[in-house]
C-alpha cells in the first residue's frame, strides 16, 4: 500500500515518531511520493537507508533536543513544508490511579513536544508564506476510550491545538488538520491488548465494534495524512478527520454484542 498518486517531490516533510507503527507508514508513503523526509525518533528506523530520508535522533521529551532538531532542519533544508506530529505514548490508567510522574511523562511527549514542534514549524512556515501541519489525534480524544484517561485528554488537547493553529495562521498560508485514528495495528495497540486477561478476545471485541469489523492498518492512517498534507486538500483546515472504519458514527447500543454476564 505504499504506492501513491501524490507528488511531494518539491516538499520537505518532518515526521516525528517515524521509527515504527503509524509514523513509519507515513514516512514510507511520503518517501514513495518523492518527498525529502526528516525523521525524528529516538531509535533509527529499520527501513533506512533510503534516498531522501534523513533521520535525526531526537528524544521529544527533552525540549533542548526539539530545538536542536529544528536548528538542524533549518540549516540542512532551509525550511519545512509539512509537519506531521505523530509521536505519542499511551497510558492505561484511570485518573485516580495516575501519578504526577505519569502525567509529566505523558504530557511532555503528547502535548509539550507537539506544541513545541508546531511553534517552530509555524514560525518557519509564516516566513515561507505556506505550510501544512497534520497532528495525529485519536478517536479517544472525541469519545473517551476506557481506562486511558490522560491519554484521551492529551488527544483532545491535540484537537484543540489543531483548531487554534488553523484559526490563527490561515492568513499566513498555513493549514492545520488532525487525523484521528481508531485502534490501529501497531506496537501501541498490541501492548494494550497483551495486558488484557484474554488478548485475542479483547482484540476481537474491539474489532467487532467497528462497522468494518476490523482494526486499521497503519498504511490506512498514513493515506489520510498524505491527503491532508497535499495540495488536493488546499481548502481544508481546522478539521478532525476520524479514520475509524465507521466506529464513531455508530451508536454504542448494539443488540448483537454479547452481553452474557452483564447485569440488565
Ligand atoms: P507506536 O507503535 O508505539 O510508535 C510510537 C512512535 O513514537 C515511535 O516511532 C517512537 O519512536 C515515537 N516516540 C515515542 N516516544 C518518543 C520520544 N520520547 N521521543 C521521540 N519519539 C518518541 O505508536 P503508534 O501506534 O504508531 O502511534 C502513533 C501515533 O498515533 C501516536 O500519537 C498515537 O497516540 C496515535 N494513535 C495510535 C492508535 C493505535 O491504535 N495504534 C490509535 C489512535 C492514535 P522511538 O521509540 O524510536 O523514540
């Protein structure tokens, strides 16, 4: 699914968290579309080396490393046309079980880092007079997934940041949108299911709640990112695009779901 009809050959694209999962799929599709990609993550993506792909080792929990990432990017590439804020971490806890340390860790990566990346990217894009930002939100930021309290909240924050940037910087030629994936087959969702008493049943249960009866593939999330970043989406800004197999469109009330053991 890496073939693409888009032409990003004139574009410089920064993707955070491109070492695996959704970020790796996004990076590979932009590279297939001819983009020059700057990939930021702590570990080196295993699909490298590839022409036009430049990995800058970055721990996004460290503000100094984010500033250094953008300094290097500006020196080497002279600017950035597309920013994909993809890196993120998940925490399976309710609010009452969440510690201050949990909050610090998750908020640094899921909120402070994308905020800092957006700030630097907007400053650069304003000078250029154009640019596109795609933030990876989540359906969990729209309707809360169970026991992912501050993760859900961080994604709702990402959606708010998206709308704020679109509102303030449309006049500078900058578009900003969010892609909100449903459960997608990556390390992140695998880790969540593996922590359940019956991982296979948990995965099957979540799949069944999607009208399309399955989870998303990372490449399907990537396709939405490419479209929103492309000139084909030239008048789309401030939007939250759920890529969820129809899940958030459908009612939670489903007479077909197995309710044995549930008190009625
Ligand atoms: P993943 O497989 O766990 O990959 C996470 C990526 O983020 C990795 O490339 C990782 O790179 C990077 N990352 C994490 N901490 C980092 C740090 N401190 N500094 C730099 N990079 C860091 O996750 P995924 O499923 O692909 O998720 C990608 C995005 O989609 C996240 O924002 C997630 O919240 C969102 N999302 C995922 C799902 C899902 O079901 N999978 C659903 C909705 C939304 P390194 O470890 O190499 O640093």
